[in-house]
C-alpha cells in the first residue's frame, strides 16, 4: 500500500508553487476538490489554506448588545470558541487527513503562521488521532529553500502558536468589551459604533496628542543673517555663525556691524563618510516604499504577493542583519541577468568586505531581499517598483560607503563671523546602485586664507519656529515600533482600521472629531487603555510564552484582570462619557445656521435607516430637510461651505461606492422643490425668490403656513393669500397622486435597461396621466410611447383599473368584505352597478339583492346618476322558482336573463323575443319555447283549458 503525504500551506498560490518545486521533473496534476484547488504528484497532495480558516468568537448568547444579563463587561470572562470561516477548505483538509500517513505543515514562518498551522493540526486531530505531523520552515519560496526546508522538517512550535492564541483571545475580549461599552455609552450603533482596541487606541492617542501639541504650539520669531560675496565671478552665500537670533535688536546690530572687507580667516577641507544603508526589515521597507508613494498597507500587500511568487523573501521580519548562512553571492547571480546587470557588475567589482547591518537582530527571518529574477514586463508597474526597491536595497548593502569632500570657509566682516560650507561627492559608492536618496552636491570656489572679498548684499530674514509635523503613515509605523505597539505584521493594518473607522483622515494623518472625542474620554476615565504600557506588557508576556516561561492561560488571566480594572474605572462614569462624546461629536454633524431661526441645523440619523437634517431648536423650530435613506449612503458633513447659506455641504458615503455629493443641503432642497412650486399657476420667478426669503421652499411649506400667516408674512391681501394657499393644496394633492402613480408603476413594471420607472412616469405626466384612474382610462398608444410593450400596457391598465375602482368604491362607502366579492365576480367598476341589473350582480356575487341595491344607490348618488331599478329577495326568489320550473332553464340561463333585466317569467312574456335573444345570446327559438312551456304550466296550474 502506498503512503499518502499531505502538505498544508498558508495560501493557494504557495501550495501551487511549493508543489511544483518539490515535484521537480514530475508533472503536478492540479484539480478542484469540493471547490478547493489541490495539487498532486506521486504520493503527495498539497492544499493551500486561506490564512486563518477558523476564527475566534464568544460562545453563543453574547450577540445582543443590550442584554441586561450579558453586559459589555461580561465579555471579559465569556467563553471563547473557534468557528470555521472557510468551511470548504476545512472539510477538504479533514477528508484528506483521514487517509494521510504523514502531514507537513508549511505555513508562513512566524507567530501567525505557527498559529495557522496549529489550527490546521487541531482540525487534523479531530479526524486522525495518530497521523505523524511535522513542520517545514522557510523564509523564501524558492526551490533551494523549499527543498532544504522539506528535508529538514521539525516539530510544530506549540509555544509560538500559544503566543499567537493568547494575542487572539486578548484582542477579542479587549476590542469587543470596550467597543460595546463605549458605543452603548455614547448611544451609537450600526455603522456608527465606536471601536476601541488594544493596539488601536494607543496608536490613535499618539495622533491625537500630536494634534494637541500642534494646536498648543506658539510660534516664536527668530532672525537669520546672511551675506552674498563673489569669487571668480561666482556668487557665494555665507551665513552668520549665530544660526538663529532670538532677539531682533541683536540681529540688527550684527547686521549694521557687518561691513566690508570680507576676510577669509580659515579654509578647512576634509572628507566625510556616507554610510551605505542597512538591510530592510519590515519597518525600513515601509518607510522607503512610502517615499515612492505607496501607503503602508499597499506596500505590504505588494510585498506579500512578490513573496508568494518567489521574487522576494518573507516581508514580515524584524531582522536587519543577513544571517551567515544566506548565500549573498548566489542572490547576486540570480539577479545578474536582469535590468540590474550593470548594478550587479558594480557590486561584484566593489563589494564591501561584509554587508552592512542594522541594530535589530532576530533569528526568525533574514532581512527582505530578492530571491528571484524579474522584469518590468512580468510584474507590471507597481509590483516592479517595489521589487526594484528591494533589489537595489540589497545591492546597496553590499556596496562600499560613499565619500564626500567637504570644505568649510570662515569669514570675518567687521568683527562678525560668517561661514560657507560646500560638499562634493568623491566616491558615489552605494549611491551608484541606490538612487532613491538624492546626493546634493554644493561646490565652492577655491578660497585662500587672508584674501579679501566684496560684500554684495547683507540679508536679515525674520522666520518663525514650526510646530512638530503630523505623522505620516510610515513615520507612525516607526514610532509604533519604538513604543512596542503592535507587530511587524499588524501595524499597517491598525492604521488602516483607524482610517476606515473614520478616527483619522488625510495625509499626513490628523484625528477626526470622533477620534479625538473617544480618545479624550478614554484618557479621562481609563488612561491606561490609551497608553502603550499595557500593550507593551502583553508583548513581553507573549515573548515569555514563546520562551516557555509562562503559560497562555496565565497571560490571558492577567489581561482579564487588567481589563476588569479598566471597567472599574469606566463603569461609574458612563453618563459623563456619554455627554463628553456626544457633545464633542455633535460638531461633525452640525451644518450651520438654520435658515428659519438661526440656531444650528444638524444631520440626524434614525435607527440606522433614515436620516434628515433638522433644527437643534426643535420643537420650537420645525425646519427640516429630508435626505435619501441610509441604504443610499450615510450622510456626513464635508469641509466645503455654501457661500449663500453658510452651510456645510453634505455627502452620502457608502462602502465600495463612489460618494454621492448632495452639496449645500439648502441649495439642494430649493432646487428639488422648484419644479413643483412652478406647477402653481400664479408662481413666478420673483415670487419664488420672495417665498424662499421667507423660508418657504416647498408647496408643503406654503400649505403648512396657512392663508392668514401667508398674508401677514408676504404683506398681501387675504384673498391673494387664500389663492396661493389653494393652489399649493392642489399641487400637493397632485403630487400625492403622482407619487401614488409612481409607486404603482415601480411595483408593476419590470425594470429594464434604459427604462427606469421614474422615466416612464415622467412621460406619463407629460401626457396628462397623473393618477391610477387616468392610467386605467389611458390610451394604449400613450403607454406604449412611454416605453411599454403592448401586452404590458394592457396588463398595467387592467391592474390600474382594478385598484382605481376598488379605491373609488371604498370611498363611496362599499365595505371591504363586499368589495372583495364584487372583485371576485369581476363586477367591481362603478359603472357596473348602474349598467347591470342588481339581480344579475346578486346572482353572481351571492350578496343579497337588497345589499346590492343599497350599494348601487350609493354609487349612483356619488356619480350623480339615477339609481337603477330595485328588486328584493322575495321578489327574486319567486321569479327564480318560476324560472326553474321551465324545462331547460338552469343557473347559467338564469344569469343571462338577470343581466338583461328579466327577473321573473312574467318579464319573459313581456319582452320582445328578438331583442332579448340579441341581448342574452339565447336563440329566439329557445326563448319562444321557454315562453310556451311557461304559459302551458301556468294555465295548467290555474285550471284553464
Ligand atoms: Zn430652526
Ligand atoms: Zn446653499
């Protein structure tokens, strides 16, 4: 029996590549099993995970945020379970593991990779208790590394995985409990929650603190003195030896003392070493990539892709020294036949005795370096730029230092000391292969000690000290690293979260009002959450887990205690926290002065679904502007301001969709209501302007104001005001009908490309069709012109008619129960009641003739038409029994007679057979036969011969 060797990698792409490398000359068969890619050769099966295929969550029962039993604090001690997130992959791994004789875990080589490996191991143990499991560790996906790793496999490092598990658990309980507490305190839900995190909150605090420093900064004036001289026709600037004068008088005195001749007192020449840069660790790489315009997250994404595809080594590393085992010459050979040929030749010819190295040494991975040859064509622009940066950095670390010739010239002018400096690149060294930092040369003409020169100009400049700069993403990552916040793998993700949660914005980063409010409130009530100390402690505990000095349980328990202490501080101040955050964040929703009363108007969100702009002076001031539902985008304020209304612009933002700019909400409001106002017959441009100036923007506003107030407000006669009021009411009624019509069309017309319901409705309005009864009566041609097919138009008409009739009959007073019977009998048009004999309607609907007659009377009255003939139950019953005695007459024939108003055999005798035949569709012969038969029976029963 052949053995089966299962290899599990971190991602599908690494599975594919590793399979190819291990197979050597053998062919790899790739296929899909259960929707997951699998690579097979001889007795080996390789499957890629998708990073974590399980995630941690609380045991069931904790999902309700407002549960009285499970408060935010209770999450600290809630049980944690693992839930599969990639079910298909989990199923396949378990299916294969059942049959496996050997499993090799080949996930990335770091804490996260070890944890992913442990998760896979647990899945395997669920189905196969005895299979041998080993671990392959590598720092680059290249044939040599991979073959070496698989021939030197070791055990899974459970301590390393436990450190990862501890971090997962701690992050979950910190994030969930505090996020829930703060969000509930500030009454925020849905898309608006306020997230708090172990690493995230101290990082945000750094950005907030920097902003406060900038705000508190008081610029100081200082003065700088310089002069211009000339040597061999070349202008040379020299600066006063006092680089900054804090005192204006002293600076001016020095300037007035500065007088010719300018004497050269000393010329000092020297050389300066310009060190070649150290190898890239993750942070160094992110900083260098930022200079090329890549955000931290983007740089890491591209680097991971290059790693997976074998072009560079693992990009998550803290190491800045190449390990002795790394074959530097081999790497040079690998990239020799590429665009870097000349650079490689240079390095080979000038290679420094040992490569540069930075301060950080670790043993997990080597610094980032190229592992495969590539070209711009293969990689595309962005990937190439990142690859080139890594390759050139590698070359720079093997290149000699650069050397500069420096010169410093000291001058004397009337007793005042001045200096000029110059620099010239003697040996470019590493700068030959690494062009990313500019070498600024500044050559000076040759000066001779004692020579005297002219002074062409003396300049006194006044300047101001500058506040500290805001953090760029890469600077922040450096700072986080210094403070021990996060890891090389997570720092850029934390910053990404701060941006996506709208806590920070812009480049460089500045805090938003919300970011600031949350930070300040946390600082006031639970300072530790925003300080790096707690998280540094956890990092050191994780190190202890890795070194097997502490257990995971122990570390998690300590973290729980820390968190409980934070809640001890927070919980008594929930009310204050609410007020602080709500007060501070109100501003970000405040748009500016209310046009009606001058108080602020503000964006309001209701239960995460609807939103509008309302006045803060509500209920005294009822001014408001409607906004589209939240599903179309969440309304936020922008920095732009309307020059006419002094209101901030409003924008609807939705993830993954281009934002929808509403602009000035009042301009928008006026524009959208203009068209309907213009439907009022006496509306004119000047009147529209006047109405707006009195904050009447819509017909609704006019109706709400009422004729009396209108007259006073606009200083017009009561009559004129009443006229406007009635017109506005008419338009409002028309708008209601139209909106009803629009809803109907939207509901019944299947949307099609180029035929939006609103477009169809607009065409209908133009043809004078404003409501359902118009539509019911409409010419099919008009409907077709509006974009409907013939069948569709007919069906739409029929539906409209039914609804319009039903509405009319309800209005007239027909009860719903009866209405339903009329509809079922298809006798639901008001006209039917007047045209069809009540006997026929009663016969078809089963309603009593009295009821039908009463309804018919209501209809006639409403339509101003004469009421139809009446009939009663007794009358009908008598006639019916007479009819049913006649052979050949059944319910069907009866119905036809009723429709023609023939309700008794007597009526039959009185009618003209020919015209009755035509009206009922019964043949004249039959009618005559029924009559004869009836007469015979009647005569017989009365005894006449
Ligand atoms: Zn107001
Ligand atoms: Zn405006």
